[in-house]
């Protein structure tokens, strides 16, 4: 039955469409982008806090999200601050005008380097994140091939709803960084008073270690935006943690990093006996005649989360064709079970309290995967996040295909 509320809804929608069309006709998007470019070019000081959410679209039915939290600030000159925090890196870089400090939490190390007062910050410095962060915005509209206003809508910055205009932008080839330079439109929400970008979103491709590309979506949201305001000096001071070690070059002190992890391919797999979360005892040497995939993971590891759907898929596809899949985890059982339930994993997970087996396999970073052939030799030692194709190539070498 057709009710009056349907008519009201239709009228509301038509009014909305008319309002959007009227606004789009009255406002020139290029003029709006000129204001954006001028805002960022005229910024003498700024302080931003933001989260970049990357959604990997090709890793199973549900996109896998990776959040990168950033803080960037400039107090003028070489007073700079850049903080980067994601599952792969926790980094703090600070410049007080004369000295640059860079601290990497995973290594527990920091460097202290004089800043050349006459030279630009080099691209190799983490402080370049700050100096070049707004280059695309500063270049508007000269780097824009086409722009179109979509609608007006509020965007939340921190706890405040900010009126904004959504503009769809296509950039000129070769005028912007590679991840923006694919010809596809990008979405920018522009604050109507200060002409700041308060949100941006676009699709892109992420390069994997094997040279393949994964489709992804990047969305940036802001929690703090200050521009041309006085900033506290504390932003540009660095006090190293008590247990941090000063080094001339990162990694020079003893540290177990992924780069230093040895390749155990071709060696006999160390025997072990572990108990699964369901209480079953598993001895590796008792599995001879089968191909074994051992995946070392943790619930807090986002790369583990990304590749888990692929490992589950291989378990389902080859479980009755001679492949035995086991996860290896050293966390509390309740933590591991919650992750397994969330990811809908059906292959067994073995408990490794104290990381005894992890140490015997010299696992210094996760995820790490071993494929062990029917004779008990390590046929593949896969360090870090792997694509489905990388797993399949390794399994094919031991007859699983």
C-alpha cells in the first residue's frame, strides 16, 4: 500500500537533489581548490593528528583493515615532529631546529643527528613526512585535471562535526605521488571556513613482496587540526626512554629483526611435541608422510590477520590431499581462542608457552610459515606476510596443488 510517508520521503529526496544541484551550480570546484592550495601554502605552523585506514580488498570475503595513527607538527623552520604508529612500525622523529632525534620502539634504539640549517630535510629523514605531508594539497588546483562537487555534509574532526564539501578530484598524470597517479577520482572533504581537508578517501594498489598488486582503499580521518596557531615547545623536544640505546645506525646493536632471520630451507625440521587448544598432543615426527604447514602467529599481529583467510582456504582445499595445517601461538588460550573464533579458523592451533618451539625454529618476526615435506625437511621458510600465490608456489614444490 502506498502511504503518505512515501510521498513525504520522495519530496524530501527531490528537495535534497535540488539543493545539491543548486549548490554545485553556484560553486566552482576549482575556486574551492584554489582556497585549499592557498591555505596549506600559507601555513607557517600546523599540528595534525590523524588516522589512515587501509582496507585490503583482495584478502577474503571481508576487507582487512590496518590503521596507521600519525601526528605531524611544524613550529616553523626545522622545528618538526612526526609520529607513526601501526602494526609494523612505531616511530618518533623530532627536530628542535638544530638536532634530529629518531626513535624506533621495536628496536629500542634512537639516533641523534645535527640538522643542517641551510639544507632542506632530505627524503631519507623521517621528518620529511612532516615537510612533504601537504604537498598534494599545496599543489591544488594546478595538479588537478578535473574536479566535481558531490554534496555538502558534516565530517567529524575529533568530537566536533565540521561542515564540509565533498569534491571528487582527478589529478593530472605525473603531478602527484604514485598512489594517487592512477587516473581514478579521489574524494576530498573540504572544511567550508578554513578550507582544510578534513577527510580523504581513494582506492589504490598495494605492492607485495613478490611484485604482485593488491587492491586497497585508503581513508584519512583527523582528530586534531591546528594551523597558524601557537604550538607548545614540548612538541619539538625529545626525551629518550630510560631503556633506549643511542646508536649511529639502526640495527647496529643486537636486535632480532626480520632481516636477520636465517633461511632454514633444506634443513631437517626440529622435532617437537605440543598440545593443541582442543587438548590433542601433536608430535611433528609422527606426521611423516604428510606435508605440514606451520604458521607462527599472534592475535595482535595485523599481517597475521591479513593472511589468515588464505591459510584457512588452503586448509579447506588441501586438507584431504595430504596437507596438515597447524597454527603455533604462545598467547593465553582465551586470547588465542577469541582470535580463532573471530577469523573462523578450523585448522588446529598448537600452544607454544614460553616460545620454546618458536626459538628452536629461529622465529624472530611474525607471521612466519614453514612448509615441511613428507620426509621432515623444511621445503619453504616464508618470512612475513605472504600472498595466496606465494603459498601455492611453495606447496606445489612438495606436490600439493
